[in-house]
């Protein structure tokens, strides 16, 4: 999966305090949080999703206003864009250039209050939520850019649907039609086998065996052996009784 995808996070871009620098930032992505309905499925981001990009030093990641090449704000390569992951998600901070002072002002005034990030998925997984709704989990990916955005409505989910089609061995158009009808769960449903194991006979047999053994030892304690030697010592019998009690499986 090499196609670029975009997702957004509401209300998380803000002005950051920085001495002598116009800095804005926020969480571009949040981990383990279900997205809105993306068209028949929802998504969550695994905390390890950005590990490869982070381990490689965030190569060639940019901050661009509205993902526009002509509105570059900073880059990881120059150090004007700082990226870090924590227990919440992917946080970014970018020093806005003087030529983009209008973007800084829009964020400062609250006109722009949402962030977005672009990425390429390297690994994902599909499952169901507790309510039986399809969920795609983003497991590993390559970060392309982070962006404060005006309108985060653009969401291209074709890559996700293609991933599900490949997983299910289904035709992509069939999966798209199912997504439109919110019927993607049929590509994820697995037959449930009901297995009933009756342990009662085994438990009864074990109980009867222990009861018989205990009865035999009790008899040994009370009967005379007819002059054929001493009976079992009381201490030994008690030890064996305790061992049998310990080994009960019912």
C-alpha cells in the first residue's frame, strides 16, 4: 500500500509559547481512539504506527498549511518542524516563517483549529468493534506531512477499502458497494463453532476414586490384620489422605 492517505484531528492546533518565534502545533494524530465513520468503517491508530518514521529520524516530513506544497511552514530536515510521539499520539510544533504570518494569525485567532496528517500505510489489520462495526487498525506507516487545515472534510478511504478487499479476497468494487451500504462486516464475519464439553462424568469418576481410596484407608485404621503383621501407621495414612485431597480435580 503506497498510496498517500490523510486523516485529521479536531480542535488540536494552537499557538505554542516559544521565545522570539511564531510557533504553532498540536496533536496531528491520537492513538487508540476510534475515528468517525469513514464510510462503512472506523479506524484506530496503534501506538507503534509511527515507529519506523521516528526510528529513521522523521525523514523528509513537512508541515504544510492545508497540505499545499505552496504553503510550506517547516521541515524535519531543517529542524523547523519538531515531531514527537507520547502516550496520547503524534505531537508537532513548527516555527512559522515570516512569509506565512497569516497562518500564524489564523491559528492565534482560532479560525484554524484542526490538524491533519498525511501518511502511507505499511501494515494494517481489520476486526470488529464490540458493537459489531468494522474497524481498521493502522499498525505501521510512513509519515509524509502534518498540517493545520481549514476544512478537514477530504478523506480518501480507497486505500483502506483496497486493503480489506485484498484481505478478504474480494473484488474492490464489491467492497466499495458494501461500504456505501454499511455492510462491510460480512467480509469480516467468521463462522462460530459451538463446542460443548461435558466434564461431569470425569469429575464423578475422579470423585468416586478418591472416595474409595479414603474408605479403604479408613478400614485399614480400624481392622485387625489377622496376625499377618502390623497395620498401616496412623501418620502414614493421614499423609496419604492429605495427598489425595490435594489432588482432587473436582
